[in-house]
């Protein structure tokens, strides 16, 4: 029953993600992008680990907007922090606490105020990430909730220290299914929803929504994931995925603002130190 319920819920989320919002969806900007992570997890004990994960995103194509060209490299990322782990017979609970750095390159063609040419921006964030993993035969069901706490944002619109230092909270909820065809190869299918729940008071009416700015309240993004995972050995694995990402503007009736197509590669290495 649990497996059937999760599959039905995921199918509903996927259907929601793929339905265009409005008749002019085809006219909205759409992009082709790559996204890479290298995930190194050090197991310190049966209950504790430490993870470091740098990432990079590259845009090679941008359509439906003749005034804007592809951004090329537009984001560098870094996650780092401890993970608490508690395992049961068919269930695992994990609680990462990560520092998250986001470094942006803003293209002047994006038409954001005060931007001329390429400009760097960055943010400092604290991620609290409760993860619940259920194993049902060959199927693993994962619920991951990211509490994305932004505490500092440097960009072209925030001029004072009070504007740069602030706080917003975005909740990202993902449901992921992983089905093992063999002990070394599994299929992945998931969906992630982004909802802002706390706006920064000092910058609430200043600038666009989302990165590299503080978040706004309401539903703002959806990501559909489909791919597979290859284990080369117990320590090393590679996860290629296709990610269909759609963004929305909460203050304008959740109007669709962009569609992004990612080829995502994650290389995972687990180092056991006990």
C-alpha cells in the first residue's frame, strides 16, 4: 500500500510539472544546461558522516528570447557539513546540516536593473535536510526536505549591509523512487517542489524573486528528475539524470517564467573511516 501510494503521488506531481502554465508557455525562455556534482562522503562512525560536494552549472542554449544569449557558466556551488544517520531494518533516517555557498555570474543581457556586462554575485546559506528512506524489496522510497535558510546575499541590487544581511526560508520537498534492476544498476524517478515560507523584510519589495536574491513566499519552482544510478563498487557510483525545471512568479498568479532542461551528472564517493 505504501509503495502504491508513493507511486500515485509522484505521478501526480510529475503531471503537474509537465502541464504548461498558460497558453503562452511556448513563448517563455527555455534553456539547455549541464549540471555537475562531485559528492565525497566520509563515514566517521555508524551514526555520523561528513560531506563535501562542489557543483557547477553551464548554459549552452537559450531560446524564445532573441535579446538574450546563453549564459555559459552561471553558477558555482559548494555544500559542506555533517550528517547524522540512524538505520533501522527497512528504514533509514538522515539529518544533514550543511553550509551552502552559491556563486553566480549574472549576464548583462538578462536585463536586471543595474547590471552591465558580466557581474558576480554570491550567497551564504544554511541547509537543514531531514531525509527518510524506506526500502520495499527492490524499491527505495526517499523523502527529502531541504530547509534552505538564506542569511547573506551579495548582488547588484542590495547596496547596504542591512539589505545584504537578512533572512529568507525556502522549503524544497522531493519524493524520489529508486528501483534496483541489479545490485549495481538502478532507475531513478523523482519530483521536487519549491515553496517560499519566509520573506526577508528589508528586501521584500526590492529585486526579482529567487537566486541570487532573497526568496518570496509561495510556490516558485518544480524539478522533475529521471535517470539511473551505476555502482562501480561499494564506494564509487555515478548518477546521470535528466532534470526538467520550471520556474514561476508567485506575485503574478504563479505565472510560468522559464523552462530549463538539464543534463545532470553526480559522481559519488564514499570513504569509510572507521
